[in-house]
C-alpha cells in the first residue's frame, strides 16, 4: 500500500512563505513525475507545479514565486512558496506518478494553505 503524507500547510500573511513537503512510502517503485495541485473553494483542481527527472513545470500564476524540488533518496517532493497572495489560498494536494510498463497515480490527502491578514 502506498501513502503520500503531506505537511507544511497553515495560515500565513500576504507576502509570507511556506514550504510544503510530501513523502511517499510503501510499495512504490520507479517514481516518475511528482507534483502539486491545488483546489480553492468552488473551483476545479489545478496544476501548480511538477518535476520529472529534474525538469520542472509551473502554472503561470506561480512562476517566479514557487519552487518545486525533490529528494529521490527520500521519495519526497517539496514546494517552496514565497510572496504568497490571498489567491493562493487552497487545499494543496501532492501527486505522484510511478511505474514503467504499467503506470500508477497516487494522491495525498491535501493540506490547507490560507493566505490572509
């Protein structure tokens, strides 16, 4: 069984920073893409950032403010969020794709990020 455990969410003032972490554990092998998505109230889930073998991809809304990174030895992905804005408020979900011939996709339980003064 595979588990994705997220941490690092919370309440922060506009302009502040947070760092999210997501650790994958269990029977997970050949991790390919790791990423973060978010869902604000009343909106669809949207991509925030992904990382694959060192190549990164960001939503336009977070470029220059957020940085995604990963530690392959720990099966962990991070999201450093700087210059946070109220519109970044959402539940952030970790996403992992693994496998070679057969692909698997896993989701974390979500962590709340609230940007408010």
